[in-house]
C-alpha cells in the first residue's frame, strides 16, 4: 500500500482461512458430554401465567432438567439494569423494568422466555418443550408505537400506567428554537414513521456454557460482538463473581449488524444450567425462532418541523420522536435507539437553533437495541483501522 490508503483496496488477511472452510462459527463448536437447551416462549403479547405444568416434559426421554422462572429466582441470580441518567416528564426517575432470564408470572411480548428444557439431544429437548402445559390469562396489549402513550392504552407494567419510560432532550427549546419559529416566514412540518426491523444473519445466535467445578470458573462460547462487556455484565450483575471467574470466547460472528452486540438471556441460561447439571450446555437459535428471541431495531414515530425565513434560509428545527423501547430495559443498550441519532438531526446544514425531544415508550413487543453494520461495537484490532467488518476469534478473560 502507498503512503495514503484512501481509495485503495485493503487486503483481507482472513479470507484465505474462510474461503477454505476453516472458519470457526458458533455452531462449529462442540464439547464432550454437552447437552442441549431449548427455550419455550410465550405465544401471547400480554398474559398472566396462571400455572406451568412441567411434569410430562421432565419425564420425557433424554430430559435432564426443565427450568422455570421460579427455579431461576430461587438461585438468587441478578439482572442487568440501565444506568443512563434519564427521567420521566415529571422529573421522576425513569421507569426501566429489568429483563428476567425466565418469566415467572406475566409475559409481556410474543417470545418472552418462560422455560428452559435441557436434554441429551436437541430433538429430545424440542419434543419435551412441546409437552409443557402453560395456563395463560390473556391481557390487553399495546403494540403500536404511536398509541403506546395515548390515554387509554393498555399498560405494559402496572407501575407505569402511561407507558412512558423516559424522555431525552437536546438543544434549547425556549430561548432559541421557539424564538426561531416565532419569527419564521414559513414552517414545514412532516410526520415520519420508521418501521421496526430485524436482523437475519448468515448464522443465527447461539451460546455454549461451561462451568468448571474444580476451578469454580465459567466459560461462555458465543457469537457476541464485544465479549469483554458481556463478561463484565455477567460477573457484576448476574452471577456476582469476580471477573477472573468468567471467560467469554467469541469466534467468527456470521453476521451481526449490531444485533449480536450485547448479552442475551440465553447466555445466562446456558451458564446457569451448566453449573447445576455439571455439563456443557449448548443452545442454538432456530431460524424461525430468531424473530422472537432477538432484539429488534428502530421503531419510532417522529414529528419534525423546519422554520425558514422569507428567503427560505433555515432558522430552526424541532423534533419530537416517540421511540418504542419494547417491554423491557435490560441495559443502557435498550435506551439508545430513540436517542442516539439526535446528534445528527441537523446534518451538515446551517441550522442556527434546534431542539429535540425523545419520548421512550414501553410496549408489548420485543425490546429494541442498536441495529447497524458499522464497527462501533467491536473491540479495537487492526481490522478496525482497515475498515474490514469481519472479525476473528477474540477472548475476554481476566
């Protein structure tokens, strides 16, 4: 390569390995004695769980265990939570409901996990999961972003009857933006609907958890984009152990777009089940399951106003965006979708004053999180500076 790299192709040093079939993706990894896990998910957007009967599933061939939310809670494991300094419109702290690994009393979106079945084979685990009998009491649900915070909408959480989790503001509304609109010769107002999206990767997500009883140490093999943060969260928020007791290994990702960036509940489940059963536990997301199991992207409704003078020169910009967070706020990541783009709202244009208000609303839908194809979720390596989006194995270890 010459002195300046702009406009020149960049050699990809991993291509030879991948083109010869030597990649190591998540489902390529298997360990001796491993068992297989399957997650039973809610078919309801909103329902109360009256009872869960797992007796037939536990007696099915090859089944090692059937875990429910009550089993998980009994072991005293924690849940990650959001830490961004957000508030509700009245100034009170934001309402950010944490996401359990298995729901015990009430499902809040189609796909909410309610049981984890572990068996000797994947087929046996799937067969057993179909034997679990769940008695649901359906409840009113809200899935429309624009309607979530309207008067009369069904509350996702009783503790938050208006479904407003938080607000986020940027700019000076009263001294600058409103003054610009007051003297405007022309105002253009538009409503924009940004639909919900879902990633369909080359390889669906997966996780393989191992607990070493002798060393009292966990190892998680998974296709996450930043394993160090996943390790830190699992240690500090879930298992409450020193970071030296957890190792997270990430190989070839197989497509991500940001949706594989963070920790998912299945990471917790395979590690927890491995500790209880003293065997490696492997979970692989079915292609048909991915829409239910994964975080989604975007999903917002925005009212945008542009103020212009008599010469059509920009004077000010006002944005009110309603962002759909989904049913849970499992981490700061679930708060970023509605607000992270606000810093670029004015673009490259000369707009003297701007104000943006983002209202994050809860709904009976899958949680949303950043979705994109850039490198911002990846730990620094020499591909980052080269602009290459594929990443080889990295290990998060103390």
